[in-house]
């Protein structure tokens, strides 16, 4: 099968042998796959990654348990052992022995096919188009913030108007937050306003403080700015993962008794429900749909300032 | 009156004019005052501090509202405006217009006398000796952690066995935590074990993870070690304030969805109750009681590795 392979700086589409199917897993033909900031970080060398990246997808089961065959699916990206204390405590997304689709020990979705445990799969409702369903994973990650921090009735600053920031602002508003999305790119702010969300630039909010701040700039400098916007005893939700150490002054966290909440992945059920109900329509965020063969160029396009979501279509 | 004056690197005991008493405030003759890590930071130039430091004390009201005159008291260190939205929301310790005893805009307790709003004062029960009552402020700061994070029935690692770490470990155990105090100094670990608290060195706990970690090392490097000890979805309570930026890798906060809880001051009521009931006896932590005139030397003693609490007695 054809797949994008990252190999310490190089990115090329290559023929790979089709892997044998482990018991309990399903082979999914990828219909559409998204490129996110983590993929771009992996390409730059985060985690010393080598292999097939990609963890956002919608696809069709072509091999595996009979009840799944032919189903159009999305898939949770953390494959847990199911047996360790963390799994037994219900925190399977944090299983220390987990593999993570396209990130840790499991080839990803920027390929014609992908393997996942059947228990990770969710059926996509028939009315939901592929172009929306492919957003389940990042929308789940965005909605998760609203399960970690109460935003209802509170002023929420979402810092960063990119791929994830767009979904975070929509999620926080749906969860009842009084959302202000903060970014620099005019087109991205326009998209937010078109979705009914108030926007501002970082200059506009100088000196303002918010009880909830969500940091999704994707930059190492985002934390300091987010902290300066968080009011005493407020919550700062941290979404950006960058590799390496950044100079940070943590004294304001202590003096202002800020709670910094790390946030990674979320449950698929609420994200699928929001998409199926039309409460979130992510399709205006799609910049381009490109064939898998053009994946290297798609990554470059995705990394450009101003870019939003670039999708890969292995089918052509 | 005599007072310790810090002035950009120099520390000397000097004669200062007795300040006039503002309405609603009380003048307190200091009986005993403690030196803490923040004082040592102020001496090193934190916040560009100049003036009289000190925020831990027990004293006797010598001027002010009639109902307070003659009372033996301790005093909350944040003097709030009482009128701003933060104060009206009940978060007076975070009033943006506050003064803070011996730290921000209000001369401190390393002096013969100190002024505080009467509403900040708490009577000391008659059975409680000065040498214990002087610990109310740091014990309140330690107990506050148990009001921010549920420790009952959970494994709690307290990192740092110094002045604050000693009180944090005792507080977390009283609040029902399964406490492991982690430090390097043998005498400090002995004191913890004498109080019935299990101890370990940083080497002993390599590879272990805890659902709750309290960072009280007083060093910029403490955060990274504390983070490495925090299990996924766990809580890391940050007590250390250091000035300036330190290189920090925040990626594990996001990937492991750790909650970092900044923690500064606490309510005096529970701390006074714990001391009055004998649930915490801080007196074994006292290294020395020195006259105010020897304050500069007392600071030096307090800054030595292995030092615990040094008290100043303005009376001689």
C-alpha cells in the first residue's frame, strides 16, 4: 500500500507491505485524513519520529470482525493494553503501554490503509459527510477542554485562531462560555465571526484578564501570553505541545494561584454527536483536499502561515 | 522603632520613625517573627524589594480599635481594598490593589512594630505558645494545598523537606493523604519521620509516579523533577516562587494531562485550629531564636543548607 513515510527530515510517499492483521483489530481503508500541528512537529523531529504519521481519518473497514466489515468509521487514536492499573482505573488514553496512531508505535492514517483495535472504532452516522467526519478527532480534543474546566457562563479567551483554536472556540461557545477568540490572521478571525464568535487581536486584549484562558497558539511563546491573560485563581488550559524546553517564569502561577490544565485527547462520542447534529460545521476550515501522492506538498502547505486544514485523499 | 531594612543587597537594622496609624488599622508590638524563603528571595532582589521585610509574626496590639487592644494576635498578610470586583467575589487575597505585609507596599514584621488592618487580625488562644503561633502563616499556606486538591486516601509526594515542605507533609497527612516526603538532608528527613511521615530521597523514587505531587523545593529545577513524579491526569501543586525565567519543557503537562495548581497563601482559621489542638507541633522546626539586632546574621543562618526556621525576637 502507499503511505507517507517520515524518516528524520525526509517525507516521501512509498510502497509499504500491507501489515498482517492482529487479533481484535480492523483494517480500515482511509477515505480522508487530516494534517494537524502534531504531524508537522513529528516531521520536524518531535519524539524522534520515523514512520507513517497521521491520526485524523475517516475510513471504511475492509477486514476484521464481521460486525465491523463495510462500516464507515472514525477511530480513537490511543490503543490501550486494557490490563494495567491505569486502564483498569478507566484512564485508557493514558495507558503507559499504549500505542498512539501515527505518533507512538503504530503506523498512521496518512496511508491507504490503517490498522486499529476494533474497540477503538466508532460508526459514522450516514448523514455526516466525510469532510466533516474527518474532524472528529480534533473536535474531540477541543470538546475535552469543556469536560475538564467549567466554561458555562464564564468569560473564555481562546488564544490562537488556527486549526485547533477554531474548534476550541466553537466548543467553548457550545458549552456555554462567553468566548473571545484571539488571533492575528484576518481570514481566520473572519471565519470565527462568521460562526458567531467574538474576536480580538493580542493587542486588543492587553491588560485584560479572563477566568478561563485556552492556549492553542502552537508556539512556545504562547504560554507566557496566556498566563498574562489569566486572572487570579483562573484556569489556563494548555493545548500546545512543543518539543524542548522554553524559558518560562512560573512565579505568576504561584502568586496568582492559577491552575494550568494540560489537555490532549478527548472522547469521540460527544464530538460525533456535535457534528451529526450540525452544532459544529468544520467544513469552512478545509483549505484543500489533496491526493496522498502529494502528501509532502500538503504538509508544506499546512505549515504555511494562515493555513487551516489540509486533507489527504488516498483514493486520488 | 528598630527594624530590619533591605536596600538593594544591603540588610541592616536601623531606627525608623513610627508610622501614624491609619483608620481601621492596629499597631502590633512584634513578639516573635519568622524568616521564610520569600524573605531570602526579597533580600536577593526579588520584586526589586526595598524596605522592611517579614510577614510571619505573633504580637500584641498596642494601639487601634478598643476591642483589639492588648490582644495577642497573628495577622493575615494581604490587606485588600474590599471594594473591587475581586474582593466582592470573596477573593480578597487576590485583590489587585492589595498591599502585602513585608512584600508589597506595607512594611513587614522584622521590626519592633507592625501595622495591619484590624480585620486581618486573629486572636491567639491563650494556651498556644508564641513559638507555635508564629507558624500560623506558613501553616495556613501549607494547609491551603489540601483545600485546593483532594489528598484524602491518595498517594502524595511532597518534594522538599525544608521549612515549608515540613508543614506541607504534616498538613497533607492530617488531611488524609498517604504522604511520602522527599528530600536530601538527613536531619530534615529525621524530623519528618519523628512526626510519623514516610521519607525518601530523590534517588529512591526514580521511576515512581504519584497522583498528587507538591513542589516545595524552593529551586527553579524543582518543577521538572516534580513533573517527572506526577502520574498522568495527576495534580502538581506548585509552591516555589523564584524570580526570572527557567527553561521548562511543558509538553509532559499536555501529553499526560497534568493539572498544575499554583498555591500561595491560605486561611488562618484552620491553621490556628490545628496548632491549638496540637495536631501540628512546629516547634521542633525552630533552629534558633535571635534578637532583632542580629537580623542580618539570622538571614544568613536561615539561608544555609540544612537550615530550618530562624525566629527573630524584637524584645531582645
